[in-house]
């Protein structure tokens, strides 16, 4: 698997006759010819890096290319750290589930929601249980009531084969504060 990387033209690979030259800090030096820019880069022992090749005239930066690539990779790593990977976590309930099992599984579901994940609640029907679909809908209704303060419904209950499913997402912070106030 190849990593997606951006290609930059350097020094003699740049073909435009005139260039808009920026220094290392991004401050504009001016519009100069390619040969003058190359001489300036050589005298400062730096590289010309084409930043915006489609601009008119193309924008180039006078910078040490290795340092530039390092800083760009560092920015990419930082952006990956800050990106939140939201997944869908699933809990399974039975149409005829006991109270204790129900509460234990919903506490786990509550933890998933607080972690920022979406919660898929599945109620599989086995054998002849499918005749009594209302028990599955009642279990989902109880689950939604239990998680009412910290969640909102993304998808109303629907069937995937013989499995009754609903999807919940974490509510905004306002909803969490209201939920906490009700408990006190």
C-alpha cells in the first residue's frame, strides 16, 4: 500500500519564466525571473519549492526542502492525532431480557456514547419469537428511555432480516447537563 504524498517541483524542475517568491516565513519578496530566483536560492544555500504551480505567476518558496518536508509531515501527524475516529459500537438485547441484564448492557452502551461513538442496539429474534415483534419494540423503547438524556435517535427501529435495530448517537453537551440535573 503506497502512502499518498504530494509532489513538489524543486529548483531546476520549475519551468515558469517569472515567479512570485516567498521567503521562509511566507513573506512575499516579489515577482522575479526564474534565473534570479535560482541564483538567490543558491547564494543562501536553500531550495526553490513550487507551492502553487497553477497560480499566475506560480508561487515558489525559498526554503530548505528537507526542513519543509519534515514540518509538513509533522503537521500531518498532528492532524491525525486530533482526528476523532467515530465508530459504531453494538449491544445486543433479547426480546425477553431480564432487568439486570438489560441495565448492565445499557450501562456499557452509555459508556460507548460518552466516548463519542454511535450505539447500535440490536434485538435478534430466534425461532418463533419473531411472531411477537412488539416485545422487541418494547425493549428498544425502554432502552431509548434509559439513554434519553445522553443520546438522540439517528435511525428509528427497523428490521435487518430477523434483527430489530436502532442507532443512537451521543447528544450535545447541553443534553448531558440536563440529564445530570434530573439525577440530583
